[in-house]
C-alpha cells in the first residue's frame, strides 16, 4: 500500500476518460487478499499493449495482456499462473465513473486525495458502518487517475470478519514507477552494475548504455512469463542498439551479463 500524500479540497469526481487514460507500455498490478482462501496474496497484472480510438473519438479500445499469479502456498506446492490477452472498451468517456455500493442501506461518501506517487484518487466510503443485519459491513471502492479501477476492500462482519480486496500496489507509467512489482519471472539477484535504456518504452529502436567498456557481454530478453525470446552474444563497447525486429508490443525482462555479473530491467515496446 502507498501512503496518502495529501487530501484534495473542492475536487470534482473523475471521468472515465481521466481514469482510463492508458498508454502502451503502462503496467498496473493489484494484490488480492481473501480470508476464505488462506495463503499468499494473488497478484493480478495488466500490461497495456495497444490503444485505438473510434472515429467519433467517443470510445477507447485497449489491447491488454493480463496475468493472474499466485505464489506457492507451501514448500512443495506449485505456483498458479494464468495469462490471457483481451480488448477493453471504454465508453461514456466524459461521464463520471460508477462506484458499486455493496453495503445495501448504507450511504457512501466521496473522498478525494493524492496517493500512489501523487496520482489523484476518487474513493467512496460508507457514511457509517452497517449493523450485523446487513452484509457486507464495510465496502469502499476507488479509482486512480490514469491507473484504472475500481479497486476495493470488502469486509463481512459475521463469522470472521471475512475480507476480500483488490488493492493497487504497483504501477509503471510515463517512465515513473511506484510500488514493488511482483513477478513469477526468473529473477537475477546479483546486481553489480546499472545500464540505461533510452528510450523506454520504444517502438522501433532503443539504445542500451553500459557504465564502461564491455567485452564479450551478452543480452537476453524474456517475456513477462519467462519465455526466452532473444539472446545476443559477444557484445563489445559501452553501448548497444537494440532493434524491435520480430518482438511484439508488450513488457519484457531484459538482462545484460558481463563477466558473470547480471543486471536486469523491464523493457517496454509499443
């Protein structure tokens, strides 16, 4: 979770156009927690691959790569990992987003604040807690400008309490990252140097800048689910120009190895 930075005074609700203002290369990751199914949290990640607009400019279409990942719940238990790609259609762009109220007879109250690295948030909270006769006892939902939603927290009072939530815990947007990204992709723990990628995201060509002159370095590129898609060996010098070639738009993990030391970053292609 991120800390609330600053309350907003006299803020108007966010429109669908503001909330779902995505760009290719944006990444949003939310964390699910369910008390009914104990174990590690579930990580749900959305990678924006493509954006198109209708001729009347009243509808947005996004091609999204979706990952649903749950780490192993015990020492010998397998991880659960599912991937799919879908198209999300956003209409009524200039209308206010709709918050769901599951507290039945309880009114909900607008709350506006800056959060998630100074992104604007519009949240609705119950005006009061319901009695035990009404379930759930507590339900708040929120949208984040440019980062979608609704994200939510639902708490049932009887027999528990029982909690279900989906909280935004990481995003990468406009070269700004906030939070900690969790992935089932093979990670490289030994980080002995840093390299730059510019531009990132890119469409055709990008340049990798190394901290010094490399000899016999290598580059490997993986998809976000760990599939090796490119390997480049015998790299010399203090930089390398990477071409998109046959790589599809999306998010990748790129690794540079030099003399047994590896450094890894996210690579975004649109």
